[in-house]
C-alpha cells in the first residue's frame, strides 16, 4: 500500500486501515517505533481509570454516556 505525503506532511489513511484499527473521527492514533519500523496503534480510553472520579460528582449529576457523546457530530476545530 502506498500513501502520498501531502502539503505540510499530511497523509490520508485508507478507510480499510482505519476500520481495521477501529478508529473513528476524533480518535487518536499512536505511532510507535519498533525494531522493524513504525507501528500505528489506536489510543484507547481506559474506562477503568475514570471510575475513581465518581466520588467527585454531585449526587444529582446525570450519568454521562461517553459512547453516545463520541457518536455525535462535532466541529473538528474544537479538537486538540
């Protein structure tokens, strides 16, 4: 598979690559150097690390569905 480097060093990954990684718009990918070259890995959210934050929420706070939030359309300019 060949990729073209665009202006400013950008590349576009084919849809089948993103699908195999399980990546969606707004996700982050990690590029790691390995002994045989570079490896692209999805950066997953470790939901278990969020559990301790529950003690800091007010009792009247409604549950937050991160999956529904991530499925909503977003303005790419708001992402870091």
